[in-house]
């Protein structure tokens, strides 16, 4: 089973994950290159480039500054669990059993 998660404006990195299983990102080098480019842009440039509000562009600039290619439990979270509950209702991540999460992560 494969899921494509689109970016969300509302992410929850404060609530601890209720599972410890996770996968490693596959495109860390490409992400680092992209973040390096985005870090050189102002919030106004990000807003124009991505058609974002000034507030969301400023938030993203902060995210780019904080991004690290080294993923730890302190600085990262499983993507499906970072979405707030309202965003997850269709995906149903709370429905997934441990076995289903392991299976999905193996794909």
C-alpha cells in the first residue's frame, strides 16, 4: 500500500508519536540541495515562488533554517503522524495496526 501525502499548513510536531517504527528518507541529498537553495531566499521570495501568504512563507523560512539532514526522534516525526487529526481522517492512520505500518514501511 502506498500513500502520497501532500503538504499541509497544519502539522503537529509537539504530540509524541504513538509508534516508534519508522523508515528513513530516500532523498536526503536531493532535499539538502533544495533546502540550500531555499535558505538563500527571503520570505517575500518564498511567498511569490510558492503562492503563499506572508505568514506561511515566514514559517517555511524558519523550517528551512531548522532543517537537518540528520534525522533523530528530537527533530523529526513520521509524516503520517505529523498531520493533525482532522487532516488524517481520510487517511485513517489511527486505524493502521502495527503490522500494517510495518508492511507499508517495507514498500
